C-alpha cells in the first residue's frame, strides 16, 4: 500500500509541475547584475552580446559604458564594475601602463584596426613611413603623399585608449605621436573618432572596423587592405585581442556572460558579422 501511495504521490507531483510550468530537472534560473566599463572599440560587441544574453537569461541585468581601455581595469579595481573591457592584457605591464595585480584577462575577440580619412580625401593607400610622418607632424599636406594640396588634420585618441596603444605599436612601429599643433586634436572614444573624421574635411584618424561606415574611408597600409582574411593570413599587422578583465576568476552571471562571448556559436556567428575576428582564427599569434 505504501508503494502504491508513493507512486500516486509522485504522479501527482509531476502533474502539478507540468500544469504550473515547473521543470523538476531544471536548475535555478541565472540571476545577477553585471556592470561593464572600458574599451569603446569593444562596446558594439558588448552591447550586442548583452542583448542576446539577456534574451536567454532575463534575470540578469547588464549595463555597459565605454570611454577608454584604461577605464576598464580601473573600474574593476575600484569595485565599480565586474568586467573591464580592454584592448590589451591589463594583467601584464605594457608600454605606458602598469599591470593591474589580481585581475584576470579573458580573450573575447580579435579587433581589426584601420586608418581612416574623410570620405573626400583622394588617397587610397599610405605606407608605414607616410603614416609615421603624418602622425608625428612631419608630413602636413596631402600633396606630400599623393593627395590634393590641402593641410592634413590629424585626429588622435586621447592617452589611455587601447586603440591608440595598438595603433602606435603596430601601424606606426612605435613612432611617437605629435603632441600639439593647429591641425591636431584628440578625442575620447571610437564613436568620437568616427564623428570627428566624418565631419572634418582633410582629416585622418584610426578606428576599429566595426565603426567604419558611410562618411569615412579606410585606406590601405602598404597596399594591404584592413580585413579579416589579411589579418588571419599575417599580411595586415594592425589588430589586437580584446579582453574582459575581472577581479580574480569570475563567478555566477559574470562567468556565464564571458563564456557566452567565448562560445563557438557567438564567435562564429554574431562576432564575425560585426567585423570582429574569432579568437580561434588567430591560434597562438600575439
């Protein structure tokens, strides 16, 4: 009789679960709040990933803002963010920046960078030497590099930008930027860079490919176009890994969100469509 009662009771529980939509084998729904700050180069990817992740896990709140890469690990160190987006591994020393001790770097994307000019600039290619001359202030007129007779307006990212760090190392081969001048100005974010170059005739700057849209033009470097194939094949050098920095190893919703970005489905789907490159494509390249 006891066995019969147990079977009846179990059946009743299963019926109740079915009627109320409760899955007896399901784990507890993921909940939590994730604050992300840092790289503006990674911001479009972060926002899209957050949108997709919240559809899967509606109990997780995600807010993301961006200004510069250095702001990411700084926010994590202060406890103001769970994730600091950064265009370099901030757990290690890099030129101009000390390591953030106790932080862990998680690769989430490969970021391609391009030199951009105002849409009306009649130059399609620049050499490394020409870029060095322009951004150091030694070349000041477009006619010196095959363009029209017009003064070059140089637009740079402010100090602390990961895009600036990578562009200086990989496009300019460590040549120092000019620091001032009547035709020189600095902007804070990738979005600001796009707006500045688009609205300023005869201007030049640099940005990650996701921001290259109507109004600006990406120019070749040493006759090599900035695109995924050329980066993967080792022909185009101006790219970087994008990292999410965390204070120690992440847990809970933060861990799940990072793993979502690193998943093969996201890397080979959304990420590629947005002009980023899957981290697996670069294998062990630095």
